[in-house]
C-alpha cells in the first residue's frame, strides 16, 4: 500500500499539493493525469524518495522493489541487450559474485551463487531481454549495437525496456508511449495488463489508459482525486460530478433570487438551463467528454483553404526512398500508386520502418521520388506536422512574432486571440520559444499550420508531448476540419475519431486496409508470431519452410468477413441518421419563415409538423439500431481477439 496523508508540496511560491490524501492498494493499476506542471512527476519523485513532502506523510510499503523509467540515457558503449539486462540489478549482483567466486577458486561460494542465479531466473534472462526489446521495436541485429548508436527516441525505448526488465513490486512509468509507434504501444499495453505488481502510469494517451488502468488519479486544484475505473469511467464520473455542481449552483442562485425579491420588490424569474437533447448511446460518449473537459484552456478550429482541387496528390508508379551522398538509391516502396482526393481522411498503419515516414515525406515534397511521377493538384495547400517542424521553430522568436512573419499586416489583438485557443495566453504569447517545453513547441507548430488554411493536413505523430486536454482539442478540430487528412499516430483515440479509412504500409508496398484497429492488431500479432517462429528456427539451424503468408491473409480475411455485415449495418444506420437530420434541418429552415404562421398557411404548417414528427421518429429508430449494431460489433471483435 502507498499512502499520502495530508501531503503538501511547495515549489517556489506555488503549492503543487496542499493537504492531499490518497491510498493506492497493492496490485492496482493507476493512471495519473493532470495538466502539465500540476505535479505528476513530483509525486513520482516522492514515491522514489528523491523528494520529500513539506508537510504530511508519504508511507511506502517495506521491502518492496520499485522500478521506474529514467528520462535520460547515459552515453555508453554497452550493447542494447546488455543495457536492458542491467535493469535486473539483483541478477547483475549475483553475476559479479559468481565471477568473484571463480576468480578465488571458491567452489562452495560458486555453487551457492549458481543456485541464486537459477532462483533469479538468470538462465532465461537473455531471452526475456530480447523479447522486451523486440516488443519495443528493436530487431535482433540491434541487440549487439552500442547504446550510443541509437537516436534519442530509441534510447528512451531502451530505458523503458530496462525498467520492464527489473523485477519489481511497484512500477512507475512516466509517458512511456511518447517515443513509441502504434505497434509498440499495443505490445506494451498487453505487457502491462499482465504485470502482477502495482503500476503507476503517467500518460496522455486515453486509449492506453483505458486498456490498462483500474483507477485514475486526477491532480486537480492541488488535490489527488481518485476515480475507480479506466479513463472513460473517469470522464463519465467527472462529467456527472460537474453536472451536479452546476445543478447545486443553480439551486443556490434560485434561493438567492427568491430572497432578492423581498429586498428590491422586483419579481425575478430565473433563467432555465437549456435542456440537452436526449440522445442514445451513439452520442453518449461525446456528451461525456464535453463536460469532463469543460475547463480546458484549449479551443480552436482549423480553417480550410478557399480553393481546392478534386485530386490533391497523386503518386504514379513511384519508387519512394532515399539517395545517399554517394548517389546510391535505396527504394523502400516500389512502383507505388497512391492518390489523395479532396475530403479523404486516411490513417496510415504499418510496422516500424516499413516506410510510413518515407511515404509522407514524398507526398509533402521533403524528399523527391526516385522514379515515377508525383502530381500535385492545382490548388493544393499542405499543412505538414512532424517532429522536425519543432526543431525548425525560431528559438529567439515568440509565438506572436511567428504569426506576424506569416501575416505582417494582421492586428496584434487578433493574433493574441487566436493564440489563446492554443494555450498561449497573456505573456505566454510573447515568450521566446527557446524556453518552451516539447508540448508548447508542438502547440505552436500546430497553430502555425492552422493559420495557413491548408486543404490537406499531413500529420506525423502530432500528439507527442501533448497533454490530454490539448489532444482532445486537436481531435475535435480535426473532426470539424472540412479538408483532407493523412495521419500517422500511435494515439488510437485520435485515429478512431478522425479518419474514415486505413491504408497499410508493409512488405515494400501500400494498399487499402479493409479493417479497423482491432483487426490490425490481430494481423500484427499473427505477423510477429510467424516472424518469431522463423527467427527461432534459423537460430537453431533448422530448415523451416517460408512464412505461409497465404494463411495469414486467409485468417485476416476471415475476420474481416465475419465483421463485414455488422459494419455495413452500422454504415446504413449512420446514413439513415444523417438523412433524417438533413430533412429535419430543411424543415427547421422552412418553419423559420414567419409567414408560415398566418391563417392561410395553416395546412402547410400542419404538413411540416407532420413531416417533422415522422423524421424525428425515423432518426430515433436509426440511432437505436446503430447502437445495437455497434454493441454487436464490439462483442464480436472481443471474441475474435
């Protein structure tokens, strides 16, 4: 059990926690959420003993091993596998005793420590370490490479593997998905679900929290507020709590108004709160999310270009890849045919290193095609986001100056109002970028893209470094964006909420993927299992038949075929709801005509009212049917997985 009792923690003149109380029981999987700077990392530091509360008490379980993910990697020539195995410090200690006993020819000590080595599962350590690294995206060829060879993002993955390698009772993970791709996120989620100890997880990935957590702790107004359930449960409970607060506030206002009547002798009629339209579970989640994020500081939209083209980008028989300094060409995607049309919203799926980034860079023109054609629409205007865009920001300029450089004649007040939607309020709009966090730089880059009014958004991992509130604001902005979207993201909520179709980049080609994210997960697991079997056989020197890709495709097609009728039903009901809404909108416009309410227009009015009732009924029935089909689909997907 980890217990915080009336804990206060002050940093400078600001209190992060003020008489906060929280109890975490053994075996719970707790997601820790809150605005950037609220104190999440400081809470971890208190658990690790690196930071002490100013007042109150933090009680930690005795004789409990705590593992945590470091945020920086030291420069070392140790191999990736050795670095990962270093996470099991007990095993490393035993190995040093074995070496010492051998050097001293101490057979008794040697035998003792060999027994301890077996008890510590030393004989399986290497295979366990390789499994962790492979799950996080490393290849077998990477195992012996020195840590110094890897980039910063891959070094963070090594830190994660090292933390997972450590036998622990309590595991602390701070933003573990930030530098992972979708495949690694799915693997990690499955690993953490099976972790037997107590897990404390800081993450801004709502689907990741949903898949793992049994409890959510919200750092809010210097308190630790505990919610039972996953992130979606938290949103629902918080929305209900905020709604109750609003109801209590309104009751209080009514009482005050009643007393005021006797004071000023004026009759006061309290305004009634607008009743939210009754919706079925089809829209329930959106209703929950809205109130739960009502106090978010982020709210913006992405305007679209005034002119567009039907065909925005077309790659025809194009070889995509890179040209080295010596002129040698490396083709990742050969003979590629891929087109982006106005209104398309595509999510890119595929294993790490398969060529998703190469495809994106070729589309935006960051790299040229090696062969074939890249044809651009006449009115194409691309808004491109990648992690490279953050490094391209002028470190000495402010957000305000960045916008002014794009549109010199715009009023400063208009820029400030615009930047406020991205969280740059007051003096934050005037601060130099060099003092910004990764999240602030990402928000600024998104604001610059939005300012240019693109008709094609190309987004490569746009949620890295963004907190949940900003991710939600981005999701809502993309949902409303009328242009085209091409998206690569490990954030499944963002993908599910903003794209209409998926394309798969794998095996040196790109093709439409007839399925959703659970289907992709199943495809990925089958692919990884086959690859592992092949690699195991090669290591043993066995002759193994080549991968039966036909069987893989058959199983994936079988799953898609089972789910296809339900998806078609859902599409049919969605169209029916949309059709009913279009009729209702037309009727509403007709009924806004004041002349309709004159005596000679009575028959027309009655006809419109009758039509309105008919279409409202049709909409309600379609919504109910949509919900039932959606539930059936979710149940079917769960059974198939």
